[in-house]
């Protein structure tokens, strides 16, 4: 083992961050990640790939940190009356709600473009 071993779990702290050694809840290195600025344009698209023909509306390029992105996703899902999720910085909402989402995001002050067909 030697110096290459690292602590993964502690009975005092629970799960431990491999980078800073703090408990996962108190970890500072994960909180410090900033969202990529991208080109500043929020894109709204419809996609059916890998979903057995079921369409979802994707919202990408929103320059928010993960907790705020999750809150925005919750608000948009409630607006559409539909389910969905937030994965890898992308909001997925079940169904085709492009027009409604473009209008709402523009009212919120974002530069929005429809992408795809």
C-alpha cells in the first residue's frame, strides 16, 4: 500500500473527498467549480435519440452553477407541467415544450435560440 493509498471513508466524517480529504458535505474543491461561460446563448432543442421515440426538450448553455441550474430546471418543469431532469449542465424536460421554454427564458433575460428541427 504505502503512500499511494488514500482515505475513502471515515467513521467520523463519512464519505471523504479524494482531492482535499474533507468530508463530502464540507468539501470546498467541488463547490469551487464554475460553469463554463460558453458563447452566452441558451439553446432549446427537441431530441428523441436513445429514448425509444419519446421526445424531450433540451435546454443547454445556461450559465448557472449546478444548484441554481437545478432550481431553474424545477421551475421550467412546473411551467410545462411535465417531468424531467438536469444532467451534465443540460436541462431535459419530457415532451415538446420549445415555444413555452423559449418565451420563459427570454423573459428571464437570457439570449435564447431554437436549435435543431
